[in-house]
């Protein structure tokens, strides 16, 4: 039999659908083949919808059907309204699941200007297809626009489940006299932890064990959070383990967290935390009372580069518009693009609208580098906000996610608004600061401002490896420290400014490394938010606002080309005392084997920020490791990892301020097995120095 072409086939199925309600056959055809058909080969229409979206589409003799998708969960209720001013279109709307099964349809053409499906009950979690079709199918020549409105209720954390045989139980245990804390966030936005020991949904904390280091115990300290049997919210329960205080014990510590539901056998996760780190997991509780404990890992912060695969799937939005979206465990991030103009100031605001969502946001530049990120707009909110001065004309990408990104456990709807103002970029040092500063202009201008009397140090390392800061206010390349706000806590002000610049005609190509270090609160315990800008040849390339804690360090790099063009590199907070932000654990099997007496060489670059080595050792061995820079601007850093992947020693500078090579000396090894060495640079995942080195391993 001769094969029908797609247009004839669809027309036939349309007539069958309208005449005999043979919709299943039609929609199977749509779901299986139409989305990939030539109709959409050059498609720029936004196809992925969320509740609250209103979109327009066109139907005519060439495009007689438009298909959209929506991610929905079991128990959601959706309503679809399609309207048109062209009666001849007589639109038809059909909803199918991923297998092409019809969930709902309106094929009644007696109301030619509308098609509507009210209160569609979604049977199971997944992707659903919404097909809007011209009533005559492929036949006829009627054409015109239609409007589709998607509304309803998405039950993110809105359903309840009855646990008859026992409630929810979360238990954290560890084995040292240190202060760990357990937190559980429920699907409806409640939280239980030491400072909020009960939630409206019924969860309670039994005790804050080792909450103060005085009297801390080492004999299996345990914290428990529980919901009683009965009705509890279905959905995602985010579990967070904090290593809050070393209590003079210190060092990495192993913990176990277990969880169970409905009286069933508990499941457990064992992990390791260094001081100050957080570990994230979640329990997913389904409406039928089935549940799963999902392992996450150490929270690596706002490393939005893990979502780089979404950059090519971003949905275009208009400046000044507000859009809605949904973050879930299966879709933890969503991307949007807008066209920006150099020098324009962009404000990005993300507000959670439902569920437990704790938002985060990042802005990617036209070259896909991260220009800024934020999790909490202020200490009082879990919503997110960014303000960025755009460095160039081009396409920018807003990435919306949540706390802990891919490994997080909060879910819900959000609203995103992007606004932009054009005009003259505000002066580097605003007159509103009240400071009478006559700061000189330069080829490079870096300004740091903040809002308390705390002492924040601004430091810039130039392409020669020389650093400009309060101890070295001028370097050979021309860099000059012209203002150092609140330095040494002397004559502090609540509107401090630090400023480093390179004079006109002094522009050295290469990598520049900017570091902000919270040195001293100066007696002020108020939260500190700083604003950092970097301008090269009158082009703003860095503009970021960040909250910073005492002794924390933030770093960002920028590259100046031979022609003076500049681009920002990766940025973020880092902690030199541990290497967890390098995510080295997944690469231990690829470590380069060396032996005692070895001297090897390597190089650290932007593409290779660390190298892993491994060696075999016996219990009681005493080892020394030295990493010496041999070329470039490299500022070495060195870490020693035990056979079970726990960091046991590190060194940044052999002699701080004098010798920036790294050495771990006379380290006694506690176990027999394979040990690992991480050779890297200052700043870890955001550092800017690079070059060659030698590494020596010695058995003492």
C-alpha cells in the first residue's frame, strides 16, 4: 500500500477525531511524530509551559497544529483556555501523556472561537502534551492567531498522605564531641532545626545535642526529627546536616543520617564533613505512602556551571516581563534569555510562590561565563535577587534554581522578573556615600563598597603575580591602592570604599585575580553585603553583590587581551582549609600513581585546576610532600587525602607572606592503603594563578 504523506494522514485522523472521537489515534500520531516534523524545523516558539503562562500561536494551511508541553505531578489540576477572533479556525485542544494516551480533549467546533478544558486531573507525574489544532485539520485555508492560557493548581507539597503504621523519622548520629546540627524542610515550606524545633506540619526536634561545646559528648551524639503517624504532607523533605562547631576537637568527621516512613525499615546515608560544611539529602514521600531516601552530597555552593547544558535550551523572555516556573527534583533549574545592552543595569528578582522552594539565581554573559549569583536577597528571605551592569551587547541567560542546586530538596513555583535601565553608568564611587574622595580614573578601576564598619580587604593580583592591597599599595605593573575603607578598624565608617586602579596607558594583558576578604568585624556583628565592580577601558566587566561572613573570602578573575578587551572569569567563595569544592572524590580512581622518592612535574591552568596523585603507604609511615612553582604566576596549594577520601592535611604557604610554595611535613599516616595528593592553586575552583610546578614525595 502506498504510504500517506504526513499532511494527508493527519487530516484523515482529524476527521476521524471530530466525527467519531477517535482521538487516541490522532494524539498518538502527534506525540510520536509531529513535534519533530518539518513544521517546527526552524521553530522559535516557547513550547514549555507552566501554570500562569499565556502564549499566542498561529494556525493556517501550512501550520494547522501547535504543540506545547507542561511538566505536571500526580494530583495537579490544570485548566486550558484557547480563544481566537477568527471563527473559521474553530480550534480543537487535546491533552495527552508521554505515551500518547488522551487525558482530556475538546473537539466540539460548535463554539468556533474557543476551546476549553477545565479542571483536568493529572493522573501521574510526567510531561504532558497540549495540542491546539485547526478544526478542519490540514484541509481548508483558514488562518489566524489564537491565545492559550494555562491555569490551575500544581500540587507541589499540597497533597497529604496518611501514614497509618508510623510517621516520619530522621536521625543523625556522629562520633565526636563536636556540634553537628540536623535540619529537615517539609514540602509545604516548614522547617525543623535547633532554632525552630517545631513546624506547622507536625515535625519536632527532640534535642540540640552538643548545641554548646561545654559538656559536648563523643559517645554517639544523636539528633532526631520526627512527624507522628497520621496525615503528613506528601512530597520532598530536604535533609541538611551542618558541621557548626569544632569544639576544640576539629578535623573532618563522619556522620550517619537515617530516615524512614510509615513504620518501615530505615535507610541510611554515611558521609564526611569538614568544619563549616553542609551535607544535603532528601526523602521523597509519594501520595501512596511509598518513599525513597535520595543521597545528595556536600553543598558546593552556587556553582551554576553544572547546568551549562541548559544554556542551549533557554526560553526567550522580554525585559520588563514577569514569568512563572516550577522547580522540582526532576527539573532543578530553568533557563531564560534576554537581549542586553552594554552599560545597562539589570535587576533580576526571583520569588517563591508555592511549596518549600528556596530559590537561587545566576546570570550568564554572552560568552556563557557567570556574571553573578545569589541565593538569599537578604538574611530575612529565601527569595533571590541580582543587580548587574551588563558588560557588552548580546544575549544573556538567567538561570533559576534552588538552595544546593541539583542535590537540593525544595520544590515549588516561582515568579521571575527582569527589568533593565539604560543610560550613563553610575560613578564608581557614589556621592551618596558621603565620602569626599577624589579617586583617579584609570585603564582598570576596581571598587569595593559595603554597609558596615567591618574591615574588608580588597586585593588584586596582576598578570605578573604581584598583589596590590593594604600591605603593598603599589606594584611594578602600575596597580595602585587609592582607598582602603575601614582598614585596621581605624576611623571606620558605615559607607566604606576601597579602590584599586591602573593609571592611563598602564594596561598589562593577562589574568587579574580580585579577592575580597572579611578580615575583622570591628565590633559590628551586622550582616555584611558588599558590592564589587571592575571596569576596564570604561567597560564594566564585573558587577556583583554578595553577602559575606567573617573570615570568608570571595574571588573572581578577569582576563585582559592584547587588544584591551576584557572578560570576566569564574567567581565565588572559597575555603582554603579544605578542598571539597574541587569535587575531587569522583576522580580518585584516575589519580596518577607515584611512589616514595618521586619527583614529578605538572601544570595548573584554567582548564586543569588541580592534579590528583596517589601513593601506597603503610600504617605509621611519616611522609613529607613539597609543591614548588617553577613557572608562570602559580601560587601552589597542597592537600593530603586518606584512603577513605577524607582530607587529613593541607598547606597553602610554606611561610605566609614570604614563601608561597606549599609543603606538608612529617605527616604520620594512620592507615595502610592508598593515599591521595591534590596539587592545585590558591583560590581552588575560582583561582586565577597558573603555571608549572614540581611535586616531591618523601618517606621520612
